[in-house]
C-alpha cells in the first residue's frame, strides 16, 4: 500500500471531497523525499555545520535547517491548497505569493527537529500541522495560524533515521509509511498505531535536573525506585530529538517530558510547531498529552512562537506525572 494509494482510498469515504486536502498530503510526502535525500548526502554536499545565525526563537541555525525550511516552502506554496504557512525558523507568517492560487488550509511546521544532532548522525525529523483557515480572504491572517490544537485536521512527522518514516493522522488513527529507496515510494508499514496504556520507559533531559521544579524531580525519583508491583524502575531513553523520542513512545509506551524549568519558565518546545502536532498524534494513538496541568490541544495563544511544557505518552504514566507536577503526590 503506497502512501498515494492510501490517500486516494481514504478520500473515497468522503463524497464531498475535492482532492485539495489529498494533494496537500502528497506535496508534503514529496518534500519529505527531497529533504531525506539531502539529509543522507549532507556530509558530501557541504550542507553540514552552522549557518552563522540564530532563528527567532534563539536557537543556532544549521545549514540543513535552512535547506529543509526552503524545500518545504517551495513544495507547498504553489499548489493552491494553502492561504498561509508558519515555520519555527521564520519570525512572522509566511504568505502565499500573489501569483499562486489561494487555498483553504494553513500549514505550520518545524522543518528539522533535533538539528543539533545533525553532525553526530543522530535521528532528526520534520513536524507538521494542518488547519483549516478561519478567515474568508487574505493570505497573511494571524487568526488562521494561532488556532488551538484541537482545530487541527491533520498532523504528523517525517523521521530521518536508519530509514525515513512518515507518520500522520487525519483524525482516524495514526499510520506510518516507510520510504523504500529502491522505488522511491512511501509504503504502509505501521497500521493503526496504538500507544500502550502504560509503559516502562521515561524520556527527559536529565542534565536539567537542578533546574526542574520539585514535583518533576520527585516524579523522576519515583520512576527510578524499585517496585515490582508497579513495574518500576523504568528505563531511561533520551535521544534529544523530539521526533525520535515521541516515535519510540508511541511504539513502546511510557512518557516523554520537557517541563518548564528555571532556564525556560514557559517551557522549551513550541506550541504550534512541536507540541500541538505531537499531542494530536499521541491522542489519536490512544495516549494523553498535557502541559502538566491541562490538555495541550486546548491551549490558546496570540504568539506564533509560544512555548509550553510537554508531558505526553501513555495515559497512566501522564496522569501520574501530572499528579506529581501539581503536588497531589
């Protein structure tokens, strides 16, 4: 089952479908192939290393960040499917050029999550979120971009690792497609992905331990204690690339955390480009995604680069983490 066939067959369940949304997903799949090719050739084509600037969020920008960002923009702006885009790498909304048709969807994306790992050849990825526009006209409307995550009509990620995998949901479960380089097609490899109700793995940057709140420290201490009846201690796994850590969490269960701390009092991860799309996937896979206090998909903002704390994974694990975070345990 190719991704093209999957999209076409899914569309048949909606008699009123115009094909616009399907074309949007197909364009994203094509962009993923191009970025995947360059990731694998990065060391040969002088695309590794710093780009001598930082992005709006204050992160060092890699050359491959800029390449991936531009490839996605070029692939998506001309199809007539979008009215606007926004990227973690750009300070403001990316308008659709006047010469291209105006569409009814909005695309938000992190072009290369985990890019600090590029030169170490560690798994990196692209994260994307798709929403329907709210405005009746105009190509640069902030209101179309800053919608709450529960308005998403699709979300996903492309993971560039030992293989390239595109995982997405359109609201009817989570599906994964692995790129077969011999035929240049994404093939269905993970059908109806479902996260276990409880896991045995936690994923957090323990180098920040001294910066955490007391509740987070007590929760991690709890996971490290031995108690056979509750499946503890948990194993610690942390790649430092959200795509890789969340992908493992969906497959095996457990919890991924990036809490607020003394260095990042609002949290580290961006709501629109990272937290919302991953929360959408986690919930579609049967898990739970929280700021530690409330559902991520209910968070509203007026800032396209807003950051939030993230607790996501198996329902039971996230509920216990919330209890510690809010001082209930």
